C-alpha cells in the first residue's frame, strides 16, 4: 500500500486551523512517503540501534505502567523493588543502544 497524499493546512478541520496556530508549520510539511519510510524502519528493530532505543523506551514505559498499577493494587511499598530493577535494566539497554548508534570517536 503506497501513501501518496500530502496533507496541507487547507485540509485541516477548522478547529485545528483556528485554535492551534502552532500546528500549521509541522502539519503543512507532513509527507506520507517519509512517514512510511520511518515506520518501515521498525521492521529492523533487531539491527538498527536507533529503533532499538525507541522500542526499549516504549517497552519500559508500558512495563512501568503495569508495575505502578500492580503496586497500587496489590504490592504496596514492596512494588518499588521491581520498579527500580526495571528502571536499571531499561537504562542499561538504552545506554547500550545509544553507544551502538553513535560512531566511534
């Protein structure tokens, strides 16, 4: 499926054009072909360190949300330990992905 339509400011609903003037710049430059290329990079999450960082961050935020919910419902203060361990693990993964992404100096 190829995306060829480019959204312009004239096609936005009136409430977006009038209420949020800051959206005119970013939305007028929206190009679906470039967005399709960015989304297709997600398929390479095992090889691309930039995508690994994004996937790690999204996974961390989802797991953190679940741990906070469990902590509030069942675990009480003991839920802080898995949360801290998850945070350390996600930090290590994010630093590793950032080091692989940056070129050696």
